[in-house]
């Protein structure tokens, strides 16, 4: 089952490279990432109408979120499956499930648009920050609806606009002063990118076209709180993001020292007594699988 679909699909190689390279860092920083995005997981649990006895699927789970959090609070009958296209991410999720002793969580390698489950299997399907990287979001939403039980909910979280999210821009702006970006064409609206579904209504439209019943969208305004020092946050953020890792690798040693000190200065605006806190905005889109007529 592990490589189900891999031979049938043509992966977007750039997306695969990006996430394979990120897997060790997402695993290394998993606990802080879990805490930073816990409000998003809670919103998905609420809008996906996840209950403790449900069988839940988490698509593009990365190193296991929100699947592991859902499994940790599930009751005796509750089960969670997580899938991701990157084997290193799936291995990281399995290690953490073992470490936490969670026997009700299972992780497998699969493409979002080719899920290795029979139709009408899950009580809820969720996906946090995944759909923006899928080669064909419409096919993926259709596939997720296929494995969902009729009358149940699919819920996804995507970033709202970049300029509403200092988590993304605060450090990038500092680094961009020192790294010459090659003159590139603007990102095509359909290219895999963290902000591909930032425009309100865009993902809801995909849900509608894929056949979800009464899809809804809401803006989740929350605080990303990382209970770490500015120095630790700089290390975390510059490792977590493939774009930042790439740019930092192009800096000279002197430039890096300057960037780091300016980055810490930029972070002072977001420092609190207990860590680093950013105002954040995410869209939560959900829809119901229709019942057979
Ligand atoms: C931003 S990470 C999100 C990880 C996790 N859900 C979280 O919120 O912490 C995006 C994930 O999408 C996965 N991904 C990208 N394209 C995919 C696809 N076509 N099918 C399944 N997973 C995919 C990547 O491997 C990566 O782990």
C-alpha cells in the first residue's frame, strides 16, 4: 500500500524536492510547529465536525499534523489515517506516533488525488496547508469526497494573503534586502505556492466544482505563538522554509551575520514575555458530501 499510486501519477518534481528537503526540519521543529498551528487544527476539527469516536483522514499530513493531535484526543473507537506524498514525512509521522504510543494513528504514502481507501470510508477528512501544493486541487477534492461518508464534512486550511501574515514576511523582507532575486515572471495563479488560495472564494469554488454540498469559507484570525527566544525562532523559521533556506545558502558569511542581527531586530516587534507572537490569518473552507438521491 505504501507506494500506491506513485507509478500512476506524474508528480510535480519541484514540489517533491521542496518537501523532501524540508522533512528533516519539520520533524526537528515538530513540537513548536504543532503549538504554532494548534488553533488551525482546532478550527479544522470544529468545521470538519470531528468527534472522538470517528475514523478521520488527514491529507498532506507532513510529519503528522493535525492527524496526531486528533488521534491523541480520540476515544477508544476513534482512528486516524494520515497520508503524504513524501516518504520522509510519513516516516517522521510514524516515528512520532510510536513515540507517543498512539496505536490509533496510521500513516501511508499517497497522492491527495489518488487515495488508497474505498469509497465512503471516513467520518471526516481534513487537510492543513496542503491543497495549495497539489498539482490538481479539483481532482484532490473530488477524491477526498469519494472516501468521505455521505453527509460528512471535508475541511481544509489555506493561508490568507501574505501581507496579512507577518509569520511569512517578517524575516523574508530582511533576507530579501541581501539576496538578489532573479527576474522571474510573476507566480502563475495555478502554480503550487503557499498563497495560491489566498483570495477569498477561490478554494470554495474548487469545492463547488468538485461536487461538495453547500461549501462555506471563514476567515480564522488567530495568534501564531512560538514559545521560544528570537534566536530560536530565527533558526526554526529559516530551516522550516525552503525558500528561506535557499536564499540563506546564497549569503556570504558576513552577510549572514548582518541578516541574522537584522532578523532579530525585526522579531523584537513580535516578542512577548513568553516567546514570539504573530497575528495570523487563514481561510477555513469546508463542504459536505452529498447523500445519494
Ligand atoms: C505545508 S506542509 C503541511 C504539513 C502538515 N499538514 C502541517 O500542517 O503541518 C505541506 C505538505 O503537503 C504535502 N504534499 C504536497 N503535495 C502533495 C500531494 N499531491 N499529495 C499529498 N501530499 C502532498 C507535502 O509533502 C507536505 O508535507
